[in-house]
């Protein structure tokens, strides 16, 4: 990687023959860019709110489509809104904070976004200039790692951590930690403590399902341990295949929850990436093709659709993060960019598997201690929230 400006070719824009052409992908990039505000914030849709996780997802898609200025402005917005303790609020509107909860997974994802940019462009300049933001964000998240290795999913507006962890959230944090470790090594600023923390998170996900709140009806809890790289090989393939009929509507996409026939385009795209990661590329391409039933002519996507009525749900909603997930899935399938392997292996180091003592009494004690020592600086004082 270099520290100079990157050069881009439209030949590097992802495309999946028979599913999404490079022009299709560029249209989706333009649809995202059209929603971005002048200050860099990327709302879910025009006039809607923004959350930092989906904001980063959209920024990654902008990078893949060659919209480098827009992607840089997206990360600049994150820097301008980061709180004193390294976190971000859950939801922002242009003029105020809509939801002051602090979600650890949301805060960690900036490391994934900036390392993705570095891998896609071969240029470390952006992540280097934002390195303090990444460090502060990751360090904030790890203050809330629990004794069993999982991470409390959020802090309420008073700064008290919730008393449980979420499997999807901790899985995404695991992946973000590995991206942060890779970036730290590339910048010659190693953070072995992050590597150890990732090992603890991964061990909890792989070996202690009871560490997480039971959400097995949600599709993300099904595929995220695979998408994040915690589960690999035969174990990962078996997990995806065993619950396939519960979560996939053939020819339609992935159900948000196994109990309802409501498919979402973003989860369809994410599941396709997980399938690529375990060597099921043909099945991934078929699933991604099914998701194109939610695509509109301008390159945007309906968030979801309820069947058999074929009603969009939420009604009429087209989200930037949904289009972004489709762009990322196309890249994972075709390997067009230097970041194509970020979710399917090869670009981030494997984490250690660090066992933790598993004792519910100790776990409860640790949680109580964490609640009594809430992180400082969870107010927006001294920061700007656009």
C-alpha cells in the first residue's frame, strides 16, 4: 500500500455476470451519493435518520464505485460527530441527535470501513489521517467487553451498559477488531491488546452461545458468525445449510426473521457474502440474483418486501445501506477490488482462540462492576452532531 493518491479504473467496479453489471453497480453508487448531505452524513433515505454503522456501510460502497471524495466526506462526518469517549450516538438527524443510546457494534464498524478503503484503493492516507478516531472508537468498545469475552451491546442514555450481549453485534465487533489489528500493523502502530480482545470475542461466539441473548429467529444471528469469520470451513457450511429452509425463500431472498415471510435485500446480500466465504459461490450468486427483485430502475433497493402480498416493508422505504450491501456482495463474488476479500478471507489476520472461564456468577459480577464504572464522556459536550 502507498501513502499517495489512489488511481481508479471503472474496470475495477464490481459486476456479477447475469446478476449485476458494472453499470448497475455504479447506478447504486450514484443512488447512495445522491442521498448524502453536504456535511458528509449519509441518511437511510432523504429526510431520514443516519446511524454510524449503516453510514460506514454506505461509505464502503461509495469507495468501490470510485466516489472517493464522497467516501472521504463520510468519514470526516464521523470524525466531526465522535464523542469525547470515542463513541457515537445511535441515530442522528441533520439538526439533532434522535437516539442517544451508544451501540458498541455501531462504534466499532469505523475500523472496518477505513481498512476497507485502504484495501480497495491501496492507499493508507485516509486511515492514517483518521487513526486517532479509530483508536478511540475501538478502545471505547473494549471497555465493555465482558468476562466471558462477549461485548455488552449498548449503553443507555445514562451511560449504563445493558445486561446482555448480542451474537450479531459481537460477531461484527470481532470482524472490526481484526480489521483494526490489520490496519494497526500496516501503519506500524501495533495494538496487541486488540488482537487478544478479538480472540476472546471469537471464543465466546464459537464456544459459548449462552453468552448471548437468545435471538435465534433472526437471520443475522444465523449467518453473522460465518460472515464475521468466527466460523469457517465445514462447521460454517453446516450452520448455513442446516437452517437454509428456515431463513431463505427460494427465488425471493432471506427472511429477516424465520417466523415471517418478509425478505430484506440487505440481509440477502450479507448472507450471499457469507456463502462466498465458505466456498458456496454458486449458491451465493443465485441468492444475490433473487435479491434483485427488490431493485429499482435508479439503482436503489426497497428495504424489504412482505409475501405473498408483495408489499414493500417498511412501506415505500429505499435505504442507502441496502444498496451498499448489494455493492459489497457483488465485490465479494467477483473479486474486483483489493477489498473483495475483506469478508471472505485473506485480508485480515486470523484471531487467536482465547478461552475464558465460563461461570455465570463471575459473569454477573463482571457485568455489575461494568455498570458501576460507566465510561466518561458519553455526552455530546464539546462535539458537533449534525
